[in-house]
C-alpha cells in the first residue's frame, strides 16, 4: 500500500520523523546552527498547547512575569552543580557592537564586555537573584512565578523539536517557607504536567523520580514525565524539580519567619517546552502523516468539496455553510475551497493530521449528507451521514477521537514495558533488539556492568517506578 | 494635597514616571545592563494588550510563526542601510561554551565561532531568507507572517519600557506581488495599529508618514503612530514599513508570475512593542499612580471590604459574593480580603490604576449598597448605589470609563498641537519652554538652522501631516 510518508515508521523511524515534519509543514532547519524555524502550522499547534498549559498554570496560583534573556556569568557561576551542568553548552555574548574591519563586518573590539553574558539556558539564577529582593517576610511566601520564553543550549546533534539549540518553553520558579511545601509543590506541578499530557496531548506518561545520576543540575529531587515513542524510545517531556536550598543559599533568598528568625527559603522549578511537540508527533502519527488529538488541532474538521463538472460553486457554498454551522458550535474548521484536485486536498489534510475529514460531492449534496472519515482510524471509520446529524454529533466525535487516541497510546505503552530480573536478562533482550522500557532493580544499575550496557546500547535510567522506587525504568531515549 | 507619587508630574515628569513604575509594581531594572524585569502586574497588562493585538492581526489574515533568535552576520550584512541602522547596537554571540580558566569562568577559546551571530534587533533578514525559499509562484502570495518575540538593541541610555536593550514585540513581515499591494498593506497595518491604540489603549495617535530622514533602515516608506505624553513629548508607539524591493533583492525573494516571468516581490514589515506600555502609563496616569483603561486592566474592579470591629467575616463574605456576580458578567475582579488596613488597600489599588474601586463597609452591608469610585475621575465620581444596580451597570460603567479616557487624552492632545509659521517662530516658542507638537512646513526643516534647533532643543521631525504632507510635526521625544 502506498503511504504518504516514505520511508515508513517500520522501515526507518528517524527518517520517517524528519519527513513527517516536512510533509505536515511543521518546521524546518534554520540557517543558524542547531536552530529551527517553526512554520505557521506547527506554531498554531504550539499556541493551542501553550494556551491550555498557561490556563492550568494560572489556575494553580502562578503569576507570569518576564526576566532578561541574558545572564551575567557571575550569577551563573554561583551554584556549582548548575555551572557544571550548563557551562558546556552556553552561548556567550561578548560584544555589543559590530564594525566594518578590513571590509568585513565584525565584533567591534572597543565594544568588548568586561563581563560577558550568557544567553539563558534556564533562569534559576537570574530569577533567584530577583527573589532574594522580592522575598522578605513569611508573608511574601509562597511566591509562584512562570515565564514563557526562549532559551539556548548549544546543541551538537540537533533534531527538530527534540533537541535544538534554541527552544521555547515555560519555566516556573516557586519559593516556599518550608521544605515540605516546596516538595509538595514540585510533585503538584509534576502531576499537573502528567494530567495535561493525558487530557490535552492524549499521551500517557511514565511518571516518576529521576535517580540521583540523572537529576537536574542543582536539584535535590527531579520528577519527570517520560513518554514512550512508537519505536520504544523514551522522550523526557517535562520535569519538576525540588531544588532544596541550593539556589536559596547561592542567591540569599531569605525570609523573616513568623518567629522573627531570618532563614533560607526553599525553591522549586518546573518546565515544559516545544520538545513536547516532538512527542506529540512521534506518539500519534502514522505512515500517512500527522495524527493530531482534537484538543491541539489547529483545524479539528476539514471540509472538502469534491467537484466533478460544473458543480464547484454549489459544492463550495454547501461546504462553507457547513463550516459556519460547525464554527457556531465552537469547532475549529478549515473549508478547503482552493482549486486543487479533490484527491490532492485530501492528502494535504491527511498529512497534516486533521482529526475529522468531511467530503461533500454531488451525491452528498443531492442527499443532504456528508462523508466523514476519522484521521486516527482511517478508511474503516468512513461513514455517510446526514448533515444535520453530523453538525449535532461532531463535538462528541472529536471527544471520542481524543479519548481513543489516548487509549491507543496507553495500550501500546503497556506492550512496551517489561520487567527484567537482572543485567544478564537485560543484556539478552537488548542484544536481541527488543525495544521499550525495561523495569529493573535500581541497585542492579549501580555497577560497572550497567555502565557498559549504557555505553553499548545507548540506554539510560529514565526514572524510578513510582509504585516501587526500588525499581527503575531503563530505555533508549531521544 | 498629598499625592501617592512624589515628585508630581508637574514637579518632575521623568522622576514621577520612574516612581510610578515602582508604586504600581510594574517592573524593575534588571542586573543586566539596559534590561528590565517585567513584574507580574506589568506582565498581566502586557498579556491583555498582546492577546487583543494578536486577535486583530490574525483577523487581518496573518499567520504566526517563530524564527531564530540569532542572525548570521552575513545575512545582516546583505542590506546596506539595514546594517548602518543596527550594527552600532548589536549584541554579538562569539562563543558557545564556557570554561574555567585561571579560576574564572570565561568563554572557552576553543568554542569561538568562525562566523559570530547577532541577537536579532529585528528579523527582516532571517525572515527574508526564509521567504526566498517559501515564495516560488504568484500563488504563494500574499504571504503574511508575524512573530511575538524578544529582540535586542544595545541601549546606552535605557529607560524602563521606553528604551531597553531587550524588549518584547510583535514583528509582522508580509510579501506581495506588486508595489501597490505592499504599500496598501503597510497602510492597512498602520491603520490597524492606530485603531487598536484608540479602541484598546484609549490613546489618540498622530498618524502619518516619517520623513525620509527618519525612516526605518531599509524602508521606502515608514508610517508611524506618534503619541503625545502629558509633558508634551512624543513617543513613537508603532511603525509600519513599505520596504519596497530592498529585502526582496538582498535575499532573492522572487516569484514566477502568472505571465511566466520571474520577478522580485515587494515586502512590508510592521511592529509594536512593550514600548506601548510606556505610552499607556505616561498618557493616562496621574499623581496618585497608574490609571488603566478597562480593556487592559488585569483587574477592572477591586472590591474592598472596610472592616471596623468584628464584622470582617460578614464583609469579606459580601465582598466575595459581589466578586462572583461580577465575574459571571465577564468582569475581571480582585476581591482584596487581605488583612491590611482598609486605607492601605485603597491606596494600593489606586496606585495600580484599577478602573473601578468598590468599598463595602458596615453601612453598605446593612443597606445592601456599595460605594463606587472611578479611578480616572477620583473623589468627584464617588457614589453609593445598590449592589444590584452596580452589578447590572458595572459593564457599562467600564465602557464609559474607556471612552472618557480616550476623550480626555484627545482633548489634551488638541491643546498640545500648534502651528508655527517658520523656524523663527518655532525657536521663540521653544525658547519660552512651550511644549507639545509644532506643525511647520516640511521644507523649512531642510536646512542648517533646523539642524541647530534639533541639537539645542532635542526636537525631531515626528511625521508628516496626513492631511497635508507639505507639513511636518516637530517635537521633543522619548
């Protein structure tokens, strides 16, 4: 059977992913090393994802703000683990002017900064410095802040949406009076993320704590959301960190308690990024292109008039009328009345993953019907129903698609997770090319033999099993 | 009379502005040269401004996308006027790694980039490069793109919101087949901006074309929106540029016409930024603090229970109930039940410019009334009305405030504009300390005597008079 994307997932998953992005017109590599340009269709998906996440973050009592892009090296240098984690991928601003020298536009030596800045890889430091001034008394706590910004981590092996030198994200930074509150909040945001991924992206997450080896640079606890791609690899889709007093001590975030004593506060940070889009695309899509859950589909329904002879005007009018009715019900609709051939329009919107595809041809027009196909199920779901029934049931059909897509991903996840008794069994399975998540006793991974497996098979500890933290999930990853 | 902000506007407008920003908790100078941190209350205003602008831009058929932060110097260098305009304020990224050298964290010499990047001061170049690939045929036109991003122009004399090295903005970039379409579109977006400023920000704009001396670097025509501050100075609040074929030729943006001929396209760009917030604050605010038009007020109504003795619980409950009723009518409400003194709460929200202030004390609670005061009019507007009447009329009261604030600004503008016959009269008025916009024959400004006046009095040509482009408006400016 001919597919819209070649190679197929089974043939070459990585190449399929690159071609999927082109076929759905989501993004392209930018002429800036490691960076991408997110094209309008991709950005429209991100806006839907972002706006819903933003609503949920605000509902959690968090206030948005905006901190500077540049971070003084001195700030960055104050927390030792943090520096160790990010110094090797920091873009550095050293001059503030260009000058034509020897016929070439170059940094003006006279504009060299005494103290260079780095472009934020994350903002714990610059926000920590602000918090040290904003927090004075226990009355100022908790303080919960978030920002939607771009960050930069110089990437040697970039992949669109998964790893790019610049990416867009939200980063939340909260301060509390006690460790209990901070840790509870880190877990709360972890849950918020997992629920969002389930309800909005239709993606089940493996939710658990990172092992000490895999924590965020400067955290006491890192809680992660791990997604399983169709090729069995893990994708870390979001993290929430209990930072203990690392940053409170480095930046002097102190408060006067109700007891009159000055003490260090406790902070958390939590973030999700455009990386989630990579997961969204790799979890749901198929060999014909993107498959979008209705909640984040820029168009939830596409209406395609299939003209034969001289019926174009009548069919376009019927399609427009249907579009208007659906929009009144709050559905996002594309009515494609361009002069492409019907089959070409169909493929265009299949590749772009529109959840419901509606065809109106001469027969439908005469009968007052439409032919409706679900993108997630394809041809088997094709049905011809009356226009009125479709208008009345489209909202429910979209909710069903959303649920079914989650269930499909969850069922696949189940098959992708297996337990192994020890490293020997793990190695046997890996050497046979088995894919997915392997659940193993954490203490088994604390020796050289595991390090050797990591090296050979490019696996890593993804997170501890929330149900029993003596176990850890191990997998290859993006 | 004691005012919340000292000095007053009349005493020292610039200092008043700085203190206003502190009093209303909008922003602060960041520990990064020339940059600011926008605090939650300021950012909430920006989100309202941004979201409404975004709706209007999308309604104009524009698609949002996202282009890289960094621009290769080579791109930047392709349009000569553009380079001349921005090279002197470009932040330059020269390294991609930090390293501890002699005990100091420094740019790693081994990570030096062969081709440095600049942080975008604006994105005509990087978007032009993309357009040269995205536009192939006349069928691809018009192409209308926008992005909401941060940009950087190194600023030697920063002032919060007005001039900061980093700022947030939207930049639109459109491509057309013909010059007529491009120019019409530049004017259309200019009108969209002016209407937005009138309807949303309640600010009247002087709308006109920049003289050739004041154009954007690389534009054939620049259309500007000039606002008049309360001290008579101009603030450029938005611009729309007809870029002719400057960027189309520099980046090879060509299309195959319906006639089968390959030809260069015509581009426009148009932008508004957080700078508009500076105008919003300086146009409407008074000596007691911020005065916000309801459309961009994070809280349109603040409900303040004024407790005396043991009635706190009953008053708080009544205040909460009123808040809920107003919210059901789509009004953004703050119910301030914190344990501050009533007078302190009042001043807090006066300084933050909430359009309607509602007090509920023991007498109101007994009578089923509330005492309502408009922020823009102050005490003279204070009235006690029944809760039901207030709930029923609050929406209309807010619309009236919005309209009245526009009218007040428009009336002041009228008094701030005067015509002068020649340079001698202009100099006389300037030397007497007269403030505002001076309308003068444009050709009068094309000689050395005007240059001397510019230098002495820090005036500049703001824009040509749309009603008669033989005249130009001249003013001091931010």
